[in-house]
C-alpha cells in the first residue's frame, strides 16, 4: 500500500497510528532473524505516534504524518547510534542530525530504527557488515544486495513504510532489484549529503527505498533542496515530483547493446529487460539502440576514484577522538595502526590500501589523474546520448540475488555486480530501479532507468507509468 492511501485512512480515523507503530514493532521482532535492524527505537516511535495523532486531530500534521521510516546505519541522527556497519565506531552516538533526516522529521515521519549495511557502504551483498549479513526476504539463502541491503529487506518484509539509504555505485538500486522494491538515486547534489558518513564524496548520494514510485517521489520532494551546510547541494529548487501526469507522451528510449549482450548477463534478467523494451515499443515509444563501447571502462574508473576518495575520507577514524581505540599502544603511530587494524573489516582495508596506492606520488598520474580524464569523457558521451533519447534502460543487476557466502569469488568478480549501476554515479545523473518480474525461483528482477541531470520529475513520471 502506498503512503497516500495509508494517509487517507489514517486521517479518516480508520486506523490508529499507535496501533500501526506497534504492528511494525511486532513485525520487526518476528523477522529479527533476517538481521535488518541494529537498533529499534521502540519507545521513541510510540511517543512520536501519540504526538502526531494529536497533530492529525488538530489539522496541523506534516506531509509525511505517520510514515514509518528506517535509516541505513550511515546517516546521522542526533543522540542515536551511528556505526556505518563497522567496529571502528563502537559506541559512537551522532552529535547532530543529517539534513535529509531532519527534513523527514519536520514533516512528521517516524524514525523506527537503524538498519544494517555493508561497512561504510563498501559492498554489494550486505555480507561486509561487522554485525553479520542480512538475509534476503524472498529466499533466506540469498544475499539482499548492498550496501543498503537491510534497508531494502525492511521495505520488502513490511518492517517499515520506507527506508533511506545511500548510493555510491548502486547501493540503493541494486538491493532494490534483489528485493522487489523501488530504489531511487537522485542527481548528485539534489539531496544534501550533510550528515551522511562519507565513503566517496564525489559519488555519494542519499536516496529512498520504497514499495512504490509515488512514495519515492514524495520522499525526494521532502528531502531535496539547497543546504547551507553542504556546498555541493544544488541551489536548483525541487519540483513537485509527486504530481504525476495522467497521460504519458511518447518517448525516445535508448538501451546499450553492450549491456544486453554481455556474457555475464543472466538469461532471465536479459529476457525480462527485452520484454519490457518490446512492451514500450508496442505502446508507441521509439526504441533506440545505442553503442557504448566505453561501458568496459565504467568499473575501472569507478573503483579507481572511489578507492582514492575512501582512502582520504576514512583517514579520520584513528582511535583518538571517538569510536574504537586499541589497547596497549606504545605510541601514537602504533595507536593508529592497531586501532585501524582491529576496527576496519577486510573489504574496507582493501579499498583503503588500494586507494593509498592510487594516490601515491609515483602512481597518481597513471591511475587517479587518468581515471578523472576518462570520467570526464564518459560524462560528455552520456550527455550526448541524452540529446538523442529521453531515457536509457538497462537491467539493474546482471543476475537475481546470489547465494550467501559464495566461495571462490575474487574481489574483481564481486565488483562486477555493479556493472550497470555505477554509470549513474560516475556521471552524477538520476536513476531508478523498479521491479521487473521474477525468476522461476521467485527472485525479483530489477529494471533501471537513467535520465539527464535534474530530470527527476520526468524520470519518476515515466517510471510511474511503467511500474
């Protein structure tokens, strides 16, 4: 059920908000084995429900009154735990609230808890969390995707109305594809990053995970806009994203032939994507095949730059000011080394080491500077494509959810899970993943739609019509 229908019943007095919150809390307990929530704010949520119920009676409730939302453990919420799925931040409580979160609270959303994730957003399976993996709602032997895997499971399992995650290379869209939810990555700078723990600052975006496109549009509408605390937040005024048109004009829709003829693409995902393209063609939309030989450079560019930025951003975790601190260190250098060695997980260490190597004086031009140049070329080429087409379609992921604890998979193979999603982050453009059927085993497929920068209204309107 999308929020508009829920709100209508809530405001009509058909439902009691306190009972709704209690139902969510009971459901969270019933699905505790999925390892979705790291903290549940029970009493706080109940108290908030009482306060909002009074506002509803008095006619001054906010636009999100009674919407129950979970936060990925990477967003700051004052006086609540924030660990980014890592031991390095053991016991840390946030000193302030992220701008996006505050805007939700200002409109009377109820934050019900903090959700598990891959450590510092580094992963595509939610298996890199210091708190153990989250299980896929549709098949508990499968991964939920990552890094916002638990956030997607929470929506799929009905543990909250929506979740707020972060997307650096697909971390909202990929788990949405694996769980049959809607995941929106907005244009870079559309939502303030103030209060989002940094992984790769020129890629990171905050985005909603919902059960409908309409709910994603509403949450974007609330969270978007300029912010005095974030110089990268765009001053362009947000649009009424949730104001959908009843009739959809015929569109020019592109797809990359390289994406649909990749050797690693699952046959079921491929056929589901082709079927959707043909359906759109039959509805009168113009389908355009695009050549994108640069597709093979997306992952190298993405990982080169994000690892370099991670190496710089994670330098702040040193055991001196907050979080985990190693014992028995004999001097400051040893404190740094032991704290980071004990606090960071394997994947985070890998990316810090590779990022430090990339930024070293000897290799800076060969890797980092070259990757930046290629990124610029990819952005220019993508902008040229959007002169020809309105949207670009692709699978969200190359396969449905894969097995938990896959053995004999190299880091390079694992990184290939992001092959379709990193494009939007490299270019800073908006993208959405919507459900697109299921495999014979009942595992969801996702369809990804890309649009030009700040074209979220058109993107959401199109997604709503084909949802």
